[in-house]
C-alpha cells in the first residue's frame, strides 16, 4: 500500500514563477498564440484531445441553455455588445478568448438588490451533440445585498467552451454549484470568473464526474475590502478520463478571506486528474487570510493525479496563508479499524471513500443535487467493485 505523499507550506512561502500577476489577458483571440502544450498553463493538458478548441475551430452547432428560476431572478438573452458582459474578468488563455469571440448569445441572470431568491436557480446546459462544436457565455449578477443559489448542470455530448461570470456587488451572497456530468465523448473547457464586492461572499463548488476531457478554471478577484470566497471541488475520474481544475484567487484588496478545498478520486487505467491552485497576495492586500488544500485518492493502479499548489505573497502584513496537497491510496489503518468491527472489506472501502467526500457534499445546500451526487459516487464505486 502506497503511503500518502503530502506537501505543505505556510505563511511566507513564495513561488514567483507561478503567479498570474503579469499574465496577459485579452478578449481578442488573435492576441494569443496557438498553444503547443509546452506552456506552463497547458503542460498537463492533452492538446490532441481538445478537438481544436485551442486552434480556433469554428462552431458547428449550439448548446441548449434552459433556465428554471424563481420570480425574484431576471433572466435575459443578450447579444455580445451588451455592456455588462466581461465585467467579472478577462480571458487569460486562447480557448477562453475564442469562446468569448465566438458565442452568438449570452444568458444573463440578475438578482435584484436586497432580494433573496426563494428557490435555487437551475441552469441546464446540454451539449451540441456528438461531433459538434459550440461556444457559450453566462453571467450571474447579484446586486447589493442580494442572495441566491445557482446550479449549473452540464450534460450531453459534443465539444463546448464557454466563459461564466459571477458579479457580486457589495454585501451580496452567492452560492454556485457547477456540475460537469457529460457523456463519455464530451470535451468541455470553461473559464469561470468571479468579481467579489465589498463584504460580499461567494461559495463556489465544482463537481466533475463525466466527459472525456474536462478543464475548469475558476478565478476569483476581490473588487473591494472585506470579501470572502470559498472554492470547493469534487471530482471522480474513470479509465481514460482527463479532469483538470485550475483555481486562481487574486487578493488585491485588504482584509479579504479565501479558502480552497478540492478532493478527487481516481480509478482505472490512464485516469488522470490535474489540480493547479494559485493564490496571489498583492502588496496592497494587508490582512489577508487564505488557505488551499488538495487531496487525491487513488482507488486502482494505473491512475495518476497531479497536484500543484502555488502561493505568492507580496506583503508581510497578512493574517495567515498556507497550502497543502496529498495523493495516496486507501489508509490501511482506517480499513483495519472498520474491518476489526465486523465490516467486510468492500463495504469498508466504500465507507472510506464516502467519508473522503463527505465534507464537500455537505456544503451543497440543495438536497436533491446532493442526493444525486451521492448516488453518482456510489455508481462509480459499484463500477470498479470498490
């Protein structure tokens, strides 16, 4: 049994080469060179499996976007020229820029100021179909002191790239669950940008279960003091699947808090997951409190998990900062403890996996979504006989 390998760093760690502070960003796809796969931000991604998203492949189909929202939420379909689009962030790579320059219509959801949505907003995005390519854009706006829960449910087949924006005004509270439950042939590359206002709170959870190649890049930037962000992630990769998650928190304002927790399980030959966590604390961001954590559980031989936490600090006046990552197999002591109490080995292994994900599942505030994900994890375990 392979022991877990853990890397942990705390206050004062500096990794300047990983910082995005000087990264180029643009809405223009032509401002970016076609990536070769040797670039730092692409070195883990199997470029041949991107279906041409990085080379400028044109759309051949369209994704279907269906929104089920309570009366307190305004739903609009807007053209590219709408002045609100792009408010949460600028594309930092060629695929995101390609998606921004290629969508034909964007969906904008707005929660009015001092309003709490009476029910979760469900956005179902269905891929364009096998062999088809599509681009999309979604923006969620939470005005001053607004509060809402939004579930993004991605499903179906095809190739899909999009930008998703979360714009939180002062005092707003937004909870987001982004589910990637694609068919086995699907390719999905998504950049999810968040702008967090003064004393605003964003809870963002990514769940990746299906697809051939899925790459999710959540970015959170503080627009004013006192903001808070939680970036959580849960992923379960099977044989041949490539799941990549790249988080970035940009602390440019004082007295803000961020916490990143991503956990993944892998099983089967050539199952591959990648987690890259970047946190930048700029010189002006005094009083920052931040931590990022990644854990990976290898259920079978032949699976690979890459985990790279990065932290750059430009000021010494912070409350605390650290990061850690670990990858390993089942804990022998946990299995022994359960089996010593009469629990068969296969059931003991399932209990360990359920416990591994329990913390993140409990943060999902929509019961039917949480139950669906628990059932999906159970089905994954059944498939491999764990």
